[in-house]
């Protein structure tokens, strides 16, 4: 579809309401976040072993989290003010649109029913230490200035994209859109080789210098889904995704508890073509700091061990929300991961088979 009046209305509202936040709140938020992010970087650099799967939750770590909470108070207050401004603006213009358009409130009630399954996710505030661990792993990967700029931007922009563009309950009929990306065959490797590199790339708190340099390719997406704390009964932990902007997620680690059988884990996986489920990332509606609402899985496929990435995302059929040509839409993210998966495949082969074999399979170096 072409852009219609609803798309133009959404763009105009977002421009008028978001621009002051970007001009005045974002720079201050960036400055306020620098001290806690810098202390977090010092902690993981100096007090965590060079290769570490999980940051040890020691007494020192608890003191560090208390310090992080204290240092984050000014930025947290400003982030809450920004979120309040965003939600009130969205509610005001959304209410105006529903009132002035026939059937607007009926559509709103239908949309509320559609998003209801995603509205009661765990609060980020209740898992602050998870947030600190995820931020530590990400700032170690990306560096202080790059990570802090994207992290500050997350608090200002993400609520607008989530509630006003990709999942607007006021202006268009919403539905659950399925998109998936499947990589090339990886059967030149074993299942265990592919699986362990998922964890090495995405979940390990701190990698080798060589792996860190590859993961920090500035052109691509960088996910970090830390393991749940050792001794915890939880299957999920808070993770971070990083590109131009950051995003908090809630990640279930399949097979993270040995008491559950492989077959039971597979039965919990939504993908029917997965041989080995690795992650389920739930993008809760009540998490304002991710731009989508829905469920995403990362799996190793039954089809020759290819990497697969199915996504079930709340979206409308409006061009602004769903077109592949619109940056950050639910259609655009499909194309984005088509480009990311080959980068990930290259990393796995680089670790297991060496650079020459990885280059040969990729048709040239991408590292």
C-alpha cells in the first residue's frame, strides 16, 4: 500500500511531539548515563575474568548493583518523565483520532483484546541486577560512547516506535504478523558446534579479544542475552539488543535447567521446524523499551542445521507499520535479519573451521 492519511497523521504527531524530547531530554540523559555506564565498564573489564560465561553474583557484585542504582537515579527520573510525556501525547492524539473517526472506539477495543496476551510481562524494575549485567556485557562489546548514545536514545525513541508506529491501538486494525528468516545449511558442522557458538556469541558475559572484535562489527546488530544467575530458578533473564538504538528484552534460555527433558523443551518451542531451540525472546507490551510487541525464537532447524529466526509480531497493515521500505517497521526487520544471519554463520565457522573455510563458505570475508 501507499502512504495514506493515517500514516501522515502518525508521522506529523511523532515529529511534533518527539522532536523536543530529542533536542532537550536526550542530550541530558546521555550525560547522566555516562557515570553509571563507565563504572559498569570498569567492573566487567577489571573484576570479571577474561573469558566468563556469567558474571559471578558475589558480595562485590551486590555492592556494584547498589552503586549502579544510586548513580542511575537522575537518569531514571528523567527517563520516567520522558516516558510519561510520550504516553500522554500518544493517549491524547490517539483519543482524538478515535473520537473523530467512525468506528474508532470499536477498533480500539478489538486491538486491546489482540495485545492483551502480551501486557503482563515481568517488570524491568524488579530485575535491576539483570539489567546491570546485560548493560555490562554490552558496553564491554560496544564501547562506552557508542553504547551510551544508543542506550540513552532507547529511553526517548523506543516508546514512540512501539506504541505509536508498530503497534498503535488507536489508528489501525492490529494483528499478529508472522515473519521468519532461515539461513544457509550448516551441516558441515555438528549440532553441538553450532549450538555452543550461539552461546559464545550471544550469552557469554565476556569473550576473548578476537571474538569481541568480530562481535563489535559496527555495521551489524549485536544481541546479548545473559544466562540467568547461577542458582536461580528462573528460565529467563533480561537481555539487551544493540544497533543504532538499544532495546531491553526478556529472554528464555531453552534447556537452561537439566530437570526438564529435551522433548519437553521442544514441546515448549513454538517453531515446528526446530531441531534445537536456543532462545525465546518475548517483547512484552508493558516493556516500553523495545520497539515491537510479540515473540521471537532463535533455533537450529531440522533442515540441515540451518539457523532459523521465526517472529510473531503485533502489527497493522499500514505502510508505516509494515512496509519493508520503512526503517524499523515489522517488514523491515525481516530483511534486516536476512542480512544478519550470514554474519552469524561466518562467526560460527570461523571459530570451528578457521578463517579459510569460513571465507570459502561465505564467498569472501565478512569479518
